[in-house]
C-alpha cells in the first residue's frame, strides 16, 4: 500500500468514524426524548408542557446541536462518497439513506410542529392550551420515535461499515519467507 493510498484510507476512516459519532449523538438525543423527556412531560399540565417544549425548541437551536445534526448528514454523505467501490460501501450508503430520512422528517414534520407550538404564544395567554397540546404532542412523539429508530439504525450501519474498513494488512517479511511457520500462514 503506497503512502498516498494509506493517507486516503486513513482520512476515509476518520470521516467514517466522525460520521458514526455524530450520528450516534443525534440518535441519543432522539432516544432520550423518547425514553425520558416526553414521558416526563406527559405528566405535566398543558401550560407547563407547552412552556417547556417551547423552551426546549428554542434552546436546542444552538451551534453544538447543529454541528452534530448537520454534521451527521454531511459526514455520512462524504463517507458514502469516499467508500464507493469498497466492501463497506453499501453499509455507508444505507446509513446515509436512513439518516437522510431522519433529516427529512425533522425538516418537514418536527420543525413545523415546533413552529406551530411557538406561534401559539405565551402559555399563560393561550385560550385553549389543551387543544394546542393535542395538535402537537401525539404527532411529535410518534415522529420522534421514528427518528430515534432511523438514526439508531444509521449508527449501527455506520458502525458495521467502520468495522469493515480496516487497513489492508501489509505482507510480513516473516510470513512471506520460507522460514515462517506454516501454522501462521
């Protein structure tokens, strides 16, 4: 393996590893919402539920979250491009497809639901908070579970690709020689 191909292989492995970590972090966000945040908020009154979700939806829009959320998409796309023609390429491509669906669901379903909740106004001044909550909660929770499953699947697929993305073994002078043990070959 030449120095250039070794560098390319190592760079591709780094991108694939970063895509795996970023996708795993995003999967963790959706998972914790499905397992803890939303079930805890389900116990709250309508105005508290609306206020907390409005706060979460505002606070989550920060550079750290966006780095992981958009980074997972970009890094997985780059890893898919870099892995074309390799044994693990289909795993990366499948991971990209799964995460692209997460991204699409977020943009077309979750964000509009979040915007609708924000546009409802200050919870203390909402005339019918139960109706606002009803329009938001069930669809948001259901689609969040879909995002959690798909992003976890994407992470698993990237992990599989990462395990297949080993540096090709260089022939050992010992194993190549006649002096090497046949048991080691």
